[in-house]
C-alpha cells in the first residue's frame, strides 16, 4: 500500500500531461483529494496498529528495498498531502497551471513522499537525484535568463551534494552489506571500532546539510526559492515542503548512527549560527521572495537547534515547528505572488497599504507573521515554547531568545507593507480559489496554536502539558521583544544601508564547492577529536 504514495502521483501526473484537455485539471484535483483521504487512512493505521513496512518482492526486511511508515514519516506524508492540496487550489486558475506544470508538480509530490518513506540509502539517493532534476526544471519553467542560471546553480550544487550521499552509502554497504537504515542501526553496535563510521557519517551529513541549507551551505537556497520568474507556488513548495525532506533525512541519518556517533553539540551551534545569519541576510533584502527565502534559512536553523538539544520536548517541538513552518511560510510565499500581481513589484520598501488595498491577503499575512514570530495563541508560540522548555540552562535560553528576537525584528520590516495609503482607487479581487487557499492556511496557523497541545498529542505523538504561568511569561517576553524590534527598526535599521550591502553578497559556484569541502573537513576534524 505504501507504494501508492510514490507511484500514484507520478502516474496521475503523466496521464494528466498526456490528456492535455479540460479533463486534466479535474483529474488532478480528484486525485489530490483522494490522496489526502488515503494519507489520513494510512496515518490512522500507523497510529492504531504501529509502523507499516512494504518490502519489494519476497525479500526479507532489512535486505529488500523498503518503504517504511512510522509516526514521524507518516506525519510528514500527511502534512505534504494536505498542503499540496492547498497549493493546487491556489494555482488552479493561474496562467501557468498547464499540462507541463502540473505534470512536474505532481511528480515532485511523489518524489517527496519517496524521500519521507524510503528506508534504503540507495532509494533515497535515487529519489534525491530525480527530485533535483524536477525542481531544477520547475525553477526554469518560464525560460528566463535569471531563472535558467538559478536553476542550473541549484542543479549542480545538489548533484554535488548527492555525490557525498552516494559515496557514504557505498562505504556503509562495503562495511555491512546493508543499505536499510533500520538494519544498519542494528548492526552498528557490532562494530569493534566505532571510528570506522566517521568517514561515511561525514559524507552523509554533508549531503543532508546541503539539502537542508544550514550554514555555511545555504547559498544555493535564495537562488532557487527566490527566483524572480518562478511561479509563487514553486517557491512555496520548495520552502514549505521540499526543504523538509532534508531535515527529515538529517533526523533519520543521525538516528541510524546513534549507537556510534553523537554530534548534537556540533549541530546545535550549526543551527544557531544558521538561524542568526539567516536573519541578518533577510534584513538585507528588499525583494519579498529573497526575504522569505533567507527567513527559511533562519527557521531551519531553529529546527536544527531544537533537534539537537537532547531532550524529548525540544525534539518534538522541532517536529511541530517543521509543520508550522511549512504552513506559514507557504502562506507567505503564496501571498507574495498575489501582492506582486496587484502591485507589479516585489520591493518591500515600495509596497504599502496592503491592509486597505488587499485586506484578505493582508489578513493571511498577519496570521502567518504572528505564527512565525511566536505570538501567543499561534502555532509558532507552541513549538517555540516546547523547544525553550527543553532546557533549564540560562545561556541556551538566551540564545533561543536571540533567535526569536531576530525573527521578530526581520518581520517588523516585512510588516511595513501592511500600512500606508491605498495605491489604486479600486482593487481587483484575486482569483477566489487563491484567496481561499491563503486565508484558510492562515486560519489554520491560529487554530493549530489554540489547540496546540491536542495537535501535539494526536499528530506528533507527544503529550504536551502547557504551564500557564510560564506560557504567560513567554507572552510578555514576546510583547517586549516586539516593542524593542519596532524601536530598533525605526531608530536604526530603517535607513541603514549596511545590512543592504551585506544582503547582496553571495557565493559563486566555485565558492559553494569550496565551502562544502571545508564543511566536510570540519565535521571530520570534530569527529576525530571528540569521538
């Protein structure tokens, strides 16, 4: 049954492409609704009966090519299916929603599902490589010069990253004769010398770190996610969903090596500096899409921090934040597409009066901004509360507050678009479906905050008890941070050109390759010294 998650989107996408008439679009919508229902069914099956394993042929588990659904992977699958439905609703009446687009778009869904469900290193490599090709084509779909350049940079950087995955998998196969993640996890304690895993671990971590876009490997992300001519729904699926496959593989690979290697202190600091640098680069952007792309870097950094704090509540808070980020960042990218269509511009400094000009879009943005900044009662506040509750250490708490302060400060800048005068005497309402998609996702951001404890218990599998007094204190801290951010932005940053100059800096392809090599060496040295 799990094979349906991978095969069905590819098959339906192909059929829709071949039909190329009025039947294709209804077919895509009917499929996605059915796909959501199937995902719900499989989620409930895993929740009630435990993990599902699908092995090819008659081979035994651990040897066969397998798809494996446990509470984490099936949650990621369910999240993807639901948000993909919102993407299709948004794009339904757009000019780019044609046969070639929805063929590639639906195929990408199947490949993302494959990355979430695959339990085999070689399968993961194949899904990663094919999805890289599909994403590259989607980035370049409008065939503009800048889009082609961005797409090719994305392609070559990720192919290079995948080569680390392939070599790491080959070394593991040479050692164990196995490629299944669960079987390798069980075999690692049998090693006489755990240091034999240093080199393959470093290779796999370079691959997933590149795919996750942590510091210093994030330079490709703004080019891909912020490509000017790419449809907004492409940017949304890349920042909202596709990058989560890298985070997911980061979790799985670390779980696989857990009996021999623990790199939590290293990746905690990688996550922290990723988050801070993402904020700094976001503050240096005028383009909405580039701002949101660098904001994704920052939020991924926070997720990595939570995953590496060493406590259950912080770990599950990071998992919750994966969902939250997928929701509000997708909403913001889709909203950015509507703004560009109305204003004919993506410059944050020039766009004003959204509350008067586009009230429904402004509502979706407000809900999403309150979510991403961790405002009380919104989903971001719950996941950040969980991450913060994972430590009693004053200094770690301070670092988490610095990250959130940076997020609030950057979105104070972003939110300046809401205020000001109407630019036109009349406002042409965007396509109803597009508005329904962005407003609905914004409302879900609020609802999954109001019912955050229930959501965590049912969907993530962590029983959360919120300390009312502690949550109230964090709400007061949020208000103080917000007031401080407004003061700093208006008093210091609004007219400061220094951050704008920093925001224009980027690495060449050769620079990216050099940084990737340096990151690989850094992981190796850390392991050699501390393992």
